[in-house]
C-alpha cells in the first residue's frame, strides 16, 4: 500500500472516534519497533521525526531509509510526518523527500519566544500552499507547548485560545492543529502528578467545537512510566523523578476530540531501559545486533500497549476502506 496522508488516517479516526499515535523515531531500529507494533496490533500509524533529530549524517540519508523501511510494511496504513518543522524550507525539503505530512511550528520566533499570531499564520499558510499542491497534509500549532528533551531549558507554555483557533484555521487551511493545553515535551515534565490546574483537558472540547473540520493534536503525551525510570536508574541511569500525562487522560483525550497523539519519550525510555539491561546482563557484549535487538523488543512492547490505549489497534482495515475528505 502507498503511504497515506495524516488527513486520510485522521479522517478515518474521526469517523471511528479513536486516536492515532504519532510516534517519534530517531533511528531505524526504533522505526521497526513502531512498524512491528502496528502490524502486530493491526493499527494505522503515524511515524514522525524531527529534522536533525537522528544520529545519521544527513536528513536526506535517514529520510530515504525511513521511506524504504515503510515500503516493506505494505499491509498497514502508515503516514510519514515531519515533527515541528521550524521553517518553510525544512517543511518543503520533507515534502520533496516524500513525507506525506508536515508540521510547521510557527508558534515560536527565532529566539524561542512565543511568536506573533500574524507571523505564525503567514508561515503556516505558505507551507499549506506548497504542501497542498503536492498532496501532503499540514499540521500547525497554536499556543506553545512546554518542556525540552534534555531538561536543561523549558519553553514557556501559552495555552491555545479557542477563538484564535477558529481564526487560525480559517486563515491557514491546516488539516491538523496542535493545541497547547498544558502538556510539555521531553523526559522531564512535571514535578508532581498533573491535575486540572496543569492539564486543561476542558480546552480540547472547547477548541474542537470551534474548528470542526480540523483534527486536533496533543503534543507531549508521554506518561514517563516510573517502572522504566527505575529500570534505567538501576542500570546506571540517573533520571530524576518526573510525571507526564497519565494513561487515563491519554485514553480520555480521544473521546474529547484529540485525533493525533504525539509520543516520543515513553518508547525512548523503553528503548533505553532495554539497552541498559542488555549491556548490564552481558558486560562483555560489544555486538549491536544483540543489545539493539533487545532495545527494539522493549520498545515494541510499550508501543503495542499504547496503540491499544489510544484506540487505533484493530483499525488498519477500517482506514483502508475510508474515503478521505479533500
Ligand atoms: P513527548 O515528549 O511527551 O514524548 O511528546 C512528543 C511530542 O509531542 C513530539 O512532538
């Protein structure tokens, strides 16, 4: 099956009232874990990656390999999505490389501060014009999502405004909208379990009501499982205690109107735990085939659980028969 757009996958998800995980990958071993989990659970899936967010020497090399890998899974519906494209040129590069979906993140200016609404609209509309002509879906962002991957810097959180969401969608024509509802990116999120003063789940329903033709996206959805942190720390890691989005909130999000659920850190943690355990169990090991294989299996197990939680498990066939909106 050819790659599908996120518009196609998310239209089907809206019709079936379920969520679709968009799983970040930084290498091909992780990519296979996502694809194998999707195949095992019969799930449509979105694979997403950040420009430069991998150990290979160029985006073009990694992106070519990603497309070749996805090609070998022709029995499951897959979209390939650029996560947080920082500017027009990066999004255009991903479109030209064969991605079926891109995110333009115009929510921050070049200094990392919340961008002016008009500037966000302008760059997003430009990406939509380029992508639409080439049959590629576009996600924009309204408000800013907090956090960082290394815990060293923390972006300011600006919650999305429902009225502005309607204006943004009308002015840009995006297919999907990332809405800041209090979540944070990365492995270091909240210092205590988040409650309603942190996660504004009510905003989802209010925004969904204002932009019915667009699919809402929740970023920073990882839960940061304590058992994985403990395993990592018992095998040489030093992750501080931190809380993410609880499982029940992730499950609830789809019911409230979230269609695309972005997750990176949870399966990155599973991968790291598997890797550390494999290396600790065989201190003489120098064979990546063994320890990376173990990491892939740990990652796949967690991904299968998430696919069941988000509701996409068992929906692969449903997507294939769904006719997307144009
Ligand atoms: P986490 O950092 O919570 O895994 O979220 C990933 C994400 O939102 C990517 O855009």
